[in-house]
C-alpha cells in the first residue's frame, strides 16, 4: 500500500507493473531495515536553514500530484532557500511516472 501511495492517483493504473516490481523488491528487504528507514525519515531534523545558507545553486523538483510532499510546500521551500524550482507531472515517483521530463530538468541543470 505504501508503495502504491507514492504514485499520483491518476497514474497508479498505468504504472501497475512498475509498482508490483517495487513491491517485490521491497519484500526482499529486512523488515528491521524498513522500520529503521521510516523511523529515520520521521525523526529527521529540519535542515532548511542550512540549505538556505549555502551559496551554491540548489534545485528542487516536485511532482504536481505528489501525495507525500505537496508541490506547494516544496515551492515554498525553494523560495525560502533560494533554490530553482521545477514542477513536473507526476507524484513522488516522478522519476518513473515522468522520466522524460525529469531527464529534461536534469539536462537543464547540468
């Protein structure tokens, strides 16, 4: 369920084979490792101020329909940290849902 929810609601059916493959890979991970990763994400400190202080170019890519990290929240973070902001179609898994557009953003950055 958690893996399916990383995809935009509108793309879940189209990417069902990819979702199933990710679920099969996840089933191979040690349960304790998954728990530790989730706990680490839950308790991590907010490092926005550190990012804001850095003078190098920063880039944030957001999926328009990300059910985990809303695009508007990331847009505000980009503004607060003086980062370039890119909004693309897709959800949290935009690298799968919209690979072409993600690669195009990477090309612009590089």
